[in-house]
C-alpha cells in the first residue's frame, strides 16, 4: 500500500474545485439511488445544492439483485445527469458497471463510481483506472480492508491517482434491523494504512432512512472526508432504495445538525 500523509483529492466541478481531505469541509454527495426522469433529477439537484451538497449522485446503470428489478435508464439517464449538472453546476457521481459504457459515463461524471458488487471486477478496475476522472471505489459488501485497498491499488497502478474510498456497509451475522453493518471503524483504520480520502455512505450502510442521520453524524465525528446520502423527492415512490432515501426536508435538517457539531459544509 502507499503509506504517507493523507493527501487531498481535488475534483473539478462546474462550480469550482472541491477538496476531499483533511482540513477541508466534509463534502456532501447527495441524490437519488436512480435517475428516474428529468424533473426529479433537476429538482433534487437544486434542493441538495441549496442545502450545501457539492455533488449530485444518481444511477444510470443499476446493479440490481433481481434481473426483473428496475435496471436504470442507461444512456438517457446520463443525459439527464448532464442537464442537472448544467442547471446547478454540481459535480456528478454515477456508477459504471460495464467497460463498454466507460466513455459515455466518464463523459458526464465528475467522479466515476465503482459499486460494491464490482469492487473486485479487475477488468473494470484496470479500464477505469486508465481514464482521467476521479474514482469513488465502494467497499465490497464482504471485502476485507486489505482486499479493498488492493482494489484501490489496481486503480492507482493503472495510472489514476485520484481515488476516494467509500464504506457502504458490510455483511455481518445480523441483518434483521439494518440492511448492512456500517463499519465506521474503517475511518481510523484507513488513516493508519493509506493516504486516500474516505467517504461514508450511511444510506446503503443502514437501509433505513431513520438510521441515516445518526450514522452520518457519527461518521463526521470519526473524521470522514465526505458523505454520500440518498435523497429523493418522494421516497415512497422511488424506483430503487426508497426506504433508505431522505426527503428534501430531512436532508436539510441533517445538514443543519452537521453545522451544529461544527462541520458546516
Ligand atoms: C448505489 O450507490 O446506488 C449502490 C448501488 O451502492 P452499492 O454499490 O454500495 O450497493
Ligand atoms: Mn441505492
């Protein structure tokens, strides 16, 4: 692994550069699980921007457990993300699943996301690591920290130094109340092992919207560099991950609580 002092990853967005790293405000990445239509993605972008988010997230290509579940709108959703980017200046974070889509995804994304299920898709890692956009690498749901860091090493070895790690919850023996076990202990552990910045995703980490604010605040207390939070205009009607998505109002109040603990975004 590459040891050393934590180093910033600086991501350019239409609104200016955003620093992921110590000494900078916690970066908020927010938006729906899936891009559903133009109205919802542009409205969400405006609302999360007003709250303080620097990036809009939204899936165009969705890794769904069931082949019959909504798979994402694909390339047309990328165009909608581009529209939301143009309307707000927010950076875009969206997932790549297939190397065949890399040019299209990297053409719109300011950060290319590699999802938990693809953390050890080495062919994908090599291709994404060889392009220039910064990369958000999610931890596989059953990956050890060493496996996660070796996956990051694939990206670095392919030539891309701008890698951000994202903890999104792991499988443990108890999944009765929370979808995953959000491993906040990775924050101090990773600080001792790597210079790469850290994002925490309490939405996939817990699977329930009411658990998201306490875990987001806990992640800030533990020193995360960024948070990725699912926000939807009408979670009950979301095409994916509605139960874990915050409403605009609950996202607003979470950001106010962050300011109270001294980490204004
Ligand atoms: C997502 O961010 O919508 C997603 C599918 O996340 P994960 O890969 O962590 O399950
Ligand atoms: Mn999701």
